[in-house]
C-alpha cells in the first residue's frame, strides 16, 4: 500500500530535549516536505526536499533541522524544542513532476512542556 | 504576498448543499486544491483544479474557479454527516503548498 508513515504519532517532551520525528514513504517520491498545523493558521511549510541531499527552508524553518540521506526518509529534528513548537506536524511526499499528487502522513502531535 | 483565506465555520443540514469559499493571492499557481481533514486524521486530497479551468465536477463535488477575482469554491451536494470535517483550500506557487486556515463543516440531522 502506498503510504507516508510518521513516528511517533504522539509525543510529550520537555523544553530543550532533542527529538526526531521520522517520516518515510514507499512510493519512490523525489519531493518530501514537513508542515506544522496550528489552530487558526492552517498548515505552514517548515522544510522541503527536492531529492536526496537537497533540502530548503519553507516558511517557518526556525528551530528545526532536516536531512535527506535516503530517498525514502525525511526526518524532522528539533535540537532544542520549545513550547512554541507544540503543534501537529505533517510529512508529505510527491513525485517531482506531479505537483498535483501529494500524499500526507497521518500526523505527529507534539507537546513541549 | 501569499495568503489564502477561508471562513472558519459552516453549518448545514444533512441533505442540503454546502459551499465552502476561499480567496487566494498568487495567480502563478498551476493547480488549486481542496483537502479534507477528518478528526484525528491526516489530510486527504479531495480534488484539485487546473488553473486554466473554470469548473471541475467529481461526483458530489463541484469546484468553481474565478481567476479574475482569485476565488475558489467547493460545493458538496447532498451533504452527509460523514462530510463533517475541516476543509482546506491551497494554492501552489512554486514548490510548496500554501494552505488556508481551514473551514470546519458541521453537518446536523
């Protein structure tokens, strides 16, 4: 089954404790991205990657890092989480030449205390 | 700048039609999208429209695009309780999606 998976689905952590949210897709997609969803703000893009070893900032990259060492994986790293990063995070992927075909993961709900 | 606006709430009676509206700002978007988010779930692509089209129909869904006014709408015919969800419109300038704030559709019997 074609899908985007994220782990963990739910996470409670404390300020300053480094964490990684994993994202994996099994569709051989070139393009992957991370979004955060906050009430009243919709979804905002954090980072995106056009292909392996190619990443770029989205609209709200501060406090986040990403890496794209393999095509299928695109982890989101919070080196020193803060309470304002409490949010619902979505990973997405699509083929490079099929802009209209984007698949979203199920979301990761993060609470930073 | 890039900005996509939607009203926050819509409440309709089961069996009626729902119309969710959206305005966007970037006329360079190739496609415009409607996504659905059910409670506790991720985003599901409902439908999309190519920017040179005025209308697209897909079963109970009708998308209307007014490029002059940068207005996009989603009509759901015969709305059912299973249609209760948050609906996001999105534009796509370049390599990213710009989402609206989402419209929460509530369907009551």
